[in-house]
C-alpha cells in the first residue's frame, strides 16, 4: 500500500497537489489562533474597506475586520461542517445500503424506494427546505446536509454489496453458521467500503460547497461568526471591493478542488484494476 501511495504521489500530480492543498488548509485552520494577526471579530471602522496591504494582507471588510483572520477562523466551521456531514452521511448510508443489498427482496425494494424519494428532490432545494423548517442554525444545517447526502452512499453501498455477497467466502461463512449480522459487519461491509470511501473523499468538497451555499443564503451559522459562505454573501454588497468576497470564495474553491483531486487519487489507489497499473 505504501509503495502504491508513493507511486501515486510521483505519477499523479493532481493527487499530490490536492493532498498539499487539503493538508495546508487543515493546518492553517487548526493553528488559526497562532497564525491569525487579528481577532476575527474585532471591528475598527477607521480601516474599513481597505484593500490588501502589508497591515491587512487580505484587506478589511465593511466593519474594518481583518479578512485574512476571518478566512482562517471561518475555515474551521466550513471544513468541520464538510467532515461531519460526510462522516455521518457515509455511516448512515453505508449501513442502510448494506442491509438493503444483503437482505434483498421486499426489504430491499422498500428501503431503496425511500432513498430514491429523497434523491428525487434537487439537493440544494431540499437542503433549503429542511433548514428553513428546522430553523437557521449550525446544527440544523448539519442535519440538512446529512439528510440530503446519505441516499447516495446507500445506493453505492447496495450496488457493491449485491456483488460482494455472491462471493464464495460469504457462502462459506454462512455455511459455517455465522449469523447474518456477523456476515454483514465482519465480511460484507469491510470488503465493500473502499468505493464508499472514495466517494466520501470526493463528496467532502461538495459538502463544503453546499454548506457555504446555505450560509450564503443566511441559513448557516449566525453572524458575526466568520464562515466562508457568509463572507462571500457579505461581499456581494461591495462588487468594487473584490477582496471581501474574493478571498473566502477562493478558499472554498481551493478546498473543494483539493478534495476532488485527492478523491480521484484514492480511486486509483483502491481500485484493483487501476492499482495494477501503478
């Protein structure tokens, strides 16, 4: 595995770039308290709407707050939201899809019709409706992200499980008297999870984009807490001050792009057919 990773880092430039971007952002947001030159909530109207300079490398917003500091602290919420949404959606969807695929029959039909019912709605519209119904808050936004994301993991896991459960080692485990739950969690899910993990890595960037979109619409964290989507929304009122929306928008773009590059690289690593070529 380590040799394959080294080969991918050498041969797949985009994977290497994506990994560097993701690690860099994670380090920056973790150590935001050390790196940040200013308090992200501190207001100074004497320096409001200043362009990027030596004193404020990303400029200041309409309240005189340092945008660089707010981007660093805002990344904590955006990246955390993406991680939590992917983890819970992957966990729920994987178990749900694995049960549906392994049990099969009427149970499979009913469970997958439910997931398809959720997927029938446009993702962003459904997320907006759920968040609006529950109320605007970080917690409710996270619930909305998980609800709209888990069916995709369920469908992928089900499709993989339908193939895996036909293997001889599954038949052997059942013949030896292993319970269906043991077969499911000890044999089927561990041998089906690689495809879901690749999807989770790629979906991480999508969840950051979706969370930022909801925050842009005022359905995320409450101001003045810095968050990338909300910062872009604030900058829409100042089109001639590109730095207000530009830098948080660039942060969203680079993080999402990096996550997608890493996802593509992991697909190459975990797919047996592609791994043989590395």
